[in-house]
C-alpha cells in the first residue's frame, strides 16, 4: 500500500497536483514549503 505525495513551493506546484484531490484512493501527503517573507493578511493580525 503506497501513497500519493507532492511538494508545493508556489501556486504553479499547487495547480499541478490538483488532480490528487479529485482522485483520492488512499493516503495523500502534500508537503507545503513555507516562505517566511510572506505573511497572509489573516495571520498578520
């Protein structure tokens, strides 16, 4: 038994792995790399 995985560093990477969300047949790991120079508005509070 294996699992699907993807590494996401930017929005293009996220779009490229979008198919993983619709075809879930087992465990899926999305490794999201975080850029400390960008802070989401809801987090900056």
